C-alpha cells in the first residue's frame, strides 16, 4: 500500500514536472485571462514574447531591466494601465500609472528619476476628466520625486478605449551594490509584507457598483521608493523585492519559489488583511492572497537581517503594519505552501486568470 507521504511526493513531482515544461500557448484567441497576471499571462509571455525577444536582460522576467552603461546602474521599466473605472476611492488611473511604474523601479533598489507618459484617449471622453487625470499624475510625480519628461497622445474612435488608457515608462538610478531578484531567495530566508494586502483590488471591484456591498475602503496606491530606501539602508541582506500587483501576494511568491527553486511557507494567521477586505473577499469567493495591491511589497530577507528589516519598515509611515508572514525552505522546491488557521497545510498555486480583471 502506498503511504500518504509517497502519494504526496508523487503529486509534488507531477506538479514540478508540469511547471518545467516549455511554455506553449494553445488558445486560438487572446482572452482576458491572458492579461490577468496568472498562469495564462505567464504562458503568453514565455511562449510568445520571450520566444520572440529572448536576450539576457529580458530572460529573468523581472518587472524591470537593470542596465549598465559605464556609470551607475540604471533600472528601466514600462507599464500600461487600463483600470476600470478611471476614478476610484483613493486614486485614479493617472496616479496609478505614476505609482505603478515608480514602484517597479523601486523593486530593483533604484531611485526613480524620469517617466514617459503615453495616452490613448477615446473620442467622447469629457475634457475635464482628462485634465483631472493629468493633474493627478502631476501631483503623484511630485510626491514620488520624478519628472514626466516625454510622452505621446493618440485618440481612437468612440467605444475603442473605455475612456482612457495610459502607458508609462520609467528610468531610475541604482546607487548601491546590491543585486535583487526573484532568483536570489535561499532556504532560511524570511518573507515580509509591507502592510495589509488586497485593498486596491477590492476597492476597484466595489467601485464598479456591480455588487451590493458597502465598505469603508480605499486603494493603497502609493509610491514605495522611500520605504524601500529605508529598508535597504537597514538590512543589506535583502534578497528580493516584489510589489504585489496583478495576481497578488500568492503570484509574486510563486514567481520567487520557481525562480529560486525553493519552497515558500506562509503562516495564514500572520498575513495582514483588513476586515473589510476579508469580508468582501469571502462574499466574492476569492482568497485575499490573490487580490492586487498597489502600495505593498514583499521582501525576502536573510534571516540575520529580518528583525532590522521589520523595524525599518514599521518606523516608516507606509510600513507601520508590516509583518513577517513566512519563511523560505528547501523543500518542496518551486511551491508555495500555506499553514492554515486550522492547522493544515495547502498548496497556494498560481491562478489561470484573475477573478478581478482590469484592476490596474
């Protein structure tokens, strides 16, 4: 008779084998799932874009490329924003576009400096809405310490752009010697989150007015570079930083587990989730671990620096609710596990799509 341990090992081996297969897109047409940050997105990126554009700078598939041009290292990134609705409690598409790009730069340890801004505007958008978006971007850029230095504008026919889409690209300067990345996690490392998770995704969902749910909740969209600077100054043993946007904390940590070939074990009781987010998530039938944030990040830190890292986060206004939520282990490799409140353990896999599309 096969023991429980043997059956578990066989299941884990099959999961690992499936994950290591070369990505191949089988869908004949693109669906919303391909843009949701889950398995379908990863397959699309690896099977189409990585195959077409493969090079050493792209292949790590970080949220930014780190470039060396003879002086200080530079971080370069680009992002597009299609959030619906354009305006929501705590922010709007303009502020989100600035903060999202600034934060992708900050996750490499860079100090963001310059942004570009490209607008695709739908015919019929009220001019006052576009002015409001631009002014919001200007305020967000000033708060983040960056300048918007170039851009582009296109107008498309009515019904072709849902009001307005924005693309932003950014450049930042890396002034330290640390190399951060998803592939650098090691067994024994500690996993921290900078604050409560899921605020942004649930806020967007409720702002659409499709559900009869009321909650006193706002998006957590915010620039994170100052918080990252404080963390790196206090804890040189930081291995990896990832902002938990599309796909949430669960997807980010699966990327770390796969890139580093380690296990990430989370403690469900330690993960900070606001009561409003937990309640709305239960009604929607989703797990807060998969809900997007726009002002939170995950840090993987060497064990000897974990206390200093947590103290550094908690002494910053944006990190007062930071928490240690898990640990990196050697086995089972490439998986994220959750120790539940009931004393069990379950696998936290990447979703195929996203239950909350168009949140950024």
